């Protein structure tokens, strides 16, 4: 089971969402599956979907872009790997393909 984790300013996990058969949309709008209060995020900023064994991130033509491990993600899908860091607006996420400890704890990066 893959997860998208929202990282707080201190590096602790502030939220976590499972990524399953349905795509997971991230943005600041109520219509997004993961709604984040960050004015630099687009209403629907990016989406993560599963295709076979792979998880793909697709930027939804966001104004400020989406970055995966320091590389800009484009409208064409970017393949995610375990422990990829996703930056969108002022918000940081961690993609994980393994179970992570509960929210409020610091994730260990290997």
C-alpha cells in the first residue's frame, strides 16, 4: 500500500493518505482529495495514480510547478519511487510504498 505523507515544518508527519485504485488529487480547493491551506498551491495542483505496480505523479498545469526530488514534474507523468520528496508551493510531501509510523512522528529516511 502506498501513502502520501504531509510533512510539517519540523519534519514530523502532519497527515497521511493512502493511495489506492482511485487517483489522489492534491490542491487547495475543496474538490481536491488532499486539501492543503497553501496559497501557492493551485486549486488542483497534482495527482498521483497507480498504473500496474507503478505510481505516477502528474502536474495539473499548476502555476508554481511540482518538484519530485528536486526535479520539476511535468504534465507527462513522473514515476514515483519509495521516499521521494514532493514539493508543491510551500508544502512538502513524502511518498512511501511502505507503512510509515503514525502522524506526529518523524519518518526515517533510508
